[in-house]
């Protein structure tokens, strides 16, 4: 994603397992993620945004993942901004460590709800997981916090990132697994400086609109 002089690399759904453990017995998700991060260097990004499901099925790989993202940030010379998905355990000590949140300038309700600035571009992350439910959810507290933050426009606009897309997948098996009550989020974004919404979760590429705001769901790195 490139605009207003900024280049963002969007990655999602890395589904990292314990080192040496393969996804579906065949896929090395660590190597796939490392390769994606190496390739990001060709684009000289201003930031890398990882929209959740860092781990697979809640595996406690966060300390190792944080180390990998920290190394990538140093090599790329930009922040790597990470938020949780429904497979993640955001309350763990590793998740809330400064490696995942070190570039944030403000924090909202709970881990994963953060504000980051890249120059004049503001990136806001939201934790959309609703534990035990197939769809994602934003609480009234999160929406109120977001509304308060967006009341003050950023110099170069805002990009919002969350795991669950506020638009439906075209695949029947994913029906009802996006963000529940997307109209509530659309109401908060209306008339603000939000330029785009980045998501994951569906494991396939998808574009759409939430009100007048473009939405992009990225394919899974895994």
C-alpha cells in the first residue's frame, strides 16, 4: 500500500507454530514469514503492519516472534506494528512486551488497541477478537476510544488495522466470520481522516468498502 508518500507492507495470519513444527505437517510458517519480511526490504517500507493470528491455535511463540519482528525492524529501518487475531493470546507477558508495542504513542482499552505514528501518518490498531465466537467484535469502550482519537485529525491521515474484516467474504464457509455489527464501526469512521482499513482473518485477498473507506483483507502469509 503506497500513498501520501508512505509505503506500508501489510502481512497477516502468519500462524507460527513451535519451532520445527509444520502447519498441516507441510508448511514451515517461520520460514514463510521470514521470507516475507526479507522481501519487504525491496520496497523500503515506512512500516510493516501485521494484522493478527501471529500464532497458530494460541501456541506460546510470542517471545520468538517478537525477536524475529524486532530483527526485521532493525534491518528494514522501520517499525513492525503487530496486533492480535483470534488465534492469539494477547494477555501473555510476551505479547504485551515493548517489542510489539514499542512504536506506539498512545494506548487504548486493553492490549492490541494502540496508536502509532509514522511521520505524519497515524496507524491505529484494534483487537477485534470475541473469544469463543466465530465473528469478531468491537466493544462500546473500543468504539468510544476510537471516536475520541479520530476527533483530532492526523497531519497525513489515518490507517486503521484490525483482524476481522468489516466486509463479508465471498466464500460460503466464511459467512458470518467477519466483524459483527460493521455499521457501528462505519458510523465512527464517517467524516474522519481514515484513508483505509487493513485486515486479515479470511486467508484470501479481498477488497471492499466500509461506507466511503476502502477495506483490504490480505492473504495469509502461512
